[in-house]
C-alpha cells in the first residue's frame, strides 16, 4: 500500500497543473450539488413552515397566494381591501383568539409600511413565547399619534433609530416623487426575529386612514378623512386580517363560509399549504437546477478520466519498469484507480469551500430580499452524499486509463528510445 501511495503522490506532483484544474472542477461539481439541494430544501422549509405566527389571512376576493405573499412575506401587491365590518366580526368571533388588521400601500425607501394595532406587539407571537419586542429605550406606538415601530433590518439599512423622523412614500415601490407630507417619529426598534417582520415599518392603522391622498371606500363610496374628525367605522377598510384560531377545526369552518359560500373575501388557510402550492408550481426550476448540477458532476468525472488518460502514453515506460521490477498487473491497475479516487476525494473536500461560499451568498441575498433566514451550517444528507458519490465516480472514471496501464507491453516499452 505504501508503494501505491508513493506512485500516486509522484504522479500528482509530476502533473500538478492538470491535477489542480481537475481538482477545481471536482470541487465546483461537489459544492454545486450540495448547495442546490441544501438551498432548495431550506428555502422550501422557511417559506412553508417558518415562523409565521398566524393560522390564516383574510383579504379581498382573489388569489390566496398573493394574499399570503403580501401580508406574511411583504413581497406582493395587495389584492384589494375589505370592509372594516369584516374585521370587526372576526374579532368578536368565538373561534378566533386573535384578529389583527393590516392596511398597506405605502413604503419607506422600499421597506413596506403596515398600518395595524398595538396588538401586533402586545398579543401576537411570531413563535411560541416570542413577541415583536422593542429594544431597550423603545416602546410601542400610540394609536392616535404619528409614531412608528421599525424592524431591525429597516433600522440597519436606513439608519433610522428611536427619535428619528421620516415621511412615508406612496405605493409599495420606492419613488422619491411620491413622498407624503406626514412625518412620523420612530419610537421603537424591534429585536431581530429572523423573519420578514424585520423588514417592516409598523404604524397605527389610523395613520394609513388619514394619510394624504388616501381614500376610504368601506361604505361603497369614496371618503377622505378630515383632520380632527372621527372616522366612522362604515368608511374604514383594511387590506387583510391576520387570524389565530382556537383550534384547527375553525379553519375548515371559515374556509367553507368565506371561500366556498362567500363572495366578498378570501381566506388563505393553512398558510404553509398555500406556500407549498407555489413551490409545486415552480418545481420545474428546482429540477432544472438539479439537472445542471448533475451535468457539472458528469463533466468533472470526465475531466478526471481525461486528465489521467492523457498521461498514459508518457507513463508507459514507467509502468513497464514497474512491471519489470516485479509489480503485478493489478498493482498498476490499482495505482491508477487510487490516483483518480484521490483526485476526487481532494476535490470533494475542496467542494465544501465552494458549498459554503454559494450557500452563504444565497443566505445573504434571500435575507435581504425577503427577511427569511437560511442557515449555512444546517445539516443536509447531500453534504455527505455528494462528496461520497463524487469519490465513487472518480474511482469509476479511473477504470478506463487503469485498463490501458494494465495492458502495457513490458518488452515494447523497455526498448531504448535513443
């Protein structure tokens, strides 16, 4: 065995350039396969089973997926509004433990502004026992004041902090020409939650109703709030109502009455299944990424074969001498297979660096765009299976050049060449 290792080491050193290039191709293949499967699975889990805190969302008649993306992940436009009376009836329903209204349609430098009530901070739990808690020195906004509580990512990216003031911009896409006149003061910055809530600016829902240029149509007619006057509930409307049920059966009942029998609103329930349908629709993208990763693996295996096979002619005399010194055919065969396996193994180890770089970059991009957090250190079976498979392929790739070395004619290759 020591002799085989010596042969392999000398060969790798002698053909350092081709070996290095082959190692890099193997590393790219192994790292890409690991990253594709790990990122796909983590993204799926984060969007379908991540920390949401709500059981369902009620909004305007339309797409459940659009409703969830808009309210839970703050990625889509609102499908429309529903009358305030729907929120009021849900709030009083015995089957509902928590109903929180959302009013959307504005942003601050690209971060969504959501009008809601203080229950978002006092009663809502995004995970069991975890609330949106303002950091030390901050507090929750008051309903009748132009105050805001911002997520940790908003504070980090915009520089806003407790005591800072800002003016909202109309629409969900930032346009500096659509600035509202109203000015809000930041009274709290929430602790990081590693969820989309970190990218939200929360203000009292009354502020949305009274924002310059906003028109309420809850009564069926256009109504614009007058400063200092109370807004009658019949004029109010909300973009969505976030619900927490007493038991799972309530979801079935609301689905029956709102989605199947009603014509005014839509309930998205359960949220995880709604998001799973999105991934089912775009599943072909993941399949293509997987096929690309496998193709890169095939190319890497081919590069191992080509790298070793192309050195066979210049190594015929070396093998002939080994045979003349007593080395058996299987020894020569084993040396070549061990060499290709070694290249695959070293490349696979280097593949963990490639994997780490890809997953870390993906995690940063996904968090910036959605607030969803991926864990680069989370274990996935591909982290072990991909390098193991690459090593096996490397060994198989070495069989062809090994047969060529196995069949070396000793007498013909020991003849002097000068």
